[in-house]
């Protein structure tokens, strides 16, 4: 017995609770959301290019204006406050402010909403998953070192943690930045033991906590991060070429996700005549190349009955009297018979008229769902090369990624 006791005394200093890498020393945390049992990402992970780097030391005015461009509805005073708080707490915890700004937009549209089962306040902070640790002001977490789980702590006591503080925008952003800093450090070690699906970025754990179930949130946040970077001057929008034309993306934050393509099956015997890009209601739609507006109006039921209308007339046109294309704009990108022509359909509204000259990247309208029966808002893009309809996925190349096989196809 004495020998056994001596052996235990020798071994005790090397023992760390939960040292088995397959057995983390905590129970899996949930964010309270009902998981969708998807076993693969929406887009092949390898199809995504590297994300653009953050802007180094952005100033408050530039970042506040970028938040205003992203959020659209908020005034200059609020965007300046949000921008200043995002920058302050991102610097405090050494996380990317453009990522935190994108989370705000994706989670709440930059509104400070009522509490829901998904979370609290401006970022819909997942309080229930973390409140036990955060109430102490020192957040404990574990990372793997040498095959053993080691305890770390992060001080988070600038504000007392609770529902009231999470409803306050500044303290909500403080806790959001702090938690992001933890996941930035911890995420490589938790994916395997908690059986997360493949994903690209630690921001997925913001949505799902320990086990990542889908990549939709991550993909949307990273799109908004790229948009926010563009608004702040963080690099130029990507370009590609096709048929001698230099083309840009019709949506900000490229690459964007293709959810349906030319020739895909539709109800009955129909085939899709364009390419659908995943987008949110009200997003800006831009001309993919220089050209002249060859149509700006509404799709009327019946063959050959489309009607050019001024922007205000189109906005006031009854939705119930539109054909499946809804409000749409077409731009001719040259005078030759084989020149490219692009059409942007289902628009919420547009701001160009027949005959207008437009430049690549110029705003021509906003994403909507006019003419759509069942699908959420999206951009239906058609690209014609003379009399031939081309897949916008092929034409836009690196400006899009294919997500068709991993989503429901509705139109």
C-alpha cells in the first residue's frame, strides 16, 4: 500500500483533468437553436478562395461610414457609435472588427431587437450557453497542448454580465468581441471531439457553440465582412473577363453563392433560364459591365408583353399583375449582334431607365422577390451572348461559387 501511495504522489503533478483529447473536460454547450441535421457544407470548402485581410488600424470615421453603408437604415450618429464600440472592443480582444460588424448585420440587421431564443441584443448574444462562466468575470476555457486539455482564463469584467447589459449595445459588443477571441484560440481543438461538420472559420462557433451543424451563418457573415471591407476601402472588388469584356460582380462581397443554374429543373417540364444568386432583400444590384439599358420595366403575363416603365411606375405596379420575372433591368454591353446582354430579375426596385448609359459596378436596383411565388429573395441573373443564353456561373467564373447541390431548389 505504501508503494502505491508513493507512486500516486509521484504521478499527481502530471495529471490534468480531461487529458484525453477525445474526452473534453466539459459538456457540449448548445446555443438554444434547433439544429438542422445537415452533414455537408452548403458549398465545397475547397471552392472558396482565401478571405481578404482586414484593414490595419481603420479609423473611426471610415469604419462608422462603412457600417452605415452596410446597415443602410441607421443614421450617422448611431453608425458612428456602433463603429467606435466595435473598434474599441475588437482592439481590446485582438479580433477583426470587420468580422464583428458582419455578425451584427447578419444577426439583427444592426437593430437592437427584443430577446429571442436565439440570443440577446445587437449580436443576439448566445447567453444561455455561456452565462455560468461569464457571471464570474473570468471566462474559463480549455485548449489542447501536447495532447492534454489545459485550462485558460480570459478576463471579461468590464461590465457585469446579465440580460440587462446584453440589451445595451456597447456592453453587448464587448462580450461579443471577448467571446470571439476565445473561439479564435479554441476552435481548432473542439471540432473533432464534438463532431462538427467541415467549415472554414471559427465564426461558425458563434452560431453553434461547440458543435457546428451548418455553414450558412459562416458563409453569410463572411459575405458581409467582404462587403464591409469594400465600403471601408479594404481592397478592390474582384474582376474577371469573358468574351473580351471586363466583368464585375452583380452583388457586393464576391464571390457569391449560386443556388440554381441554367437548365436546372423546375416544376413541370420547365428548365431554369438563368442563374440564381443567394442574396438578401434590399441588397444593391450592380451592372456587371459598361453598357446601355435596353429594358427597365416589368414582366407581364404572356409571351412578349414586357413593358418599359419609369422607376416610380414600376414600384407602384401591382405585384399580382406581374409575370414570373417581376421587375427587371437588362443592359446591353456592346452594339454587335453577338455582344453580351445581362438581365437582373425579381428586383425590389430599380433606379435606371431605358436608354441610360451605365458603368460597371453602378447601382441599377435592389434585390427583391417580385414575380416570385415561393422562394426567398434572390437575384436571378441572365447573361445572353447574341441569341445564346449563357450560364452566369460560367461567365462570372471566380466571382461565384456553386452551392446548388446542397440547398433546396425552389423558384
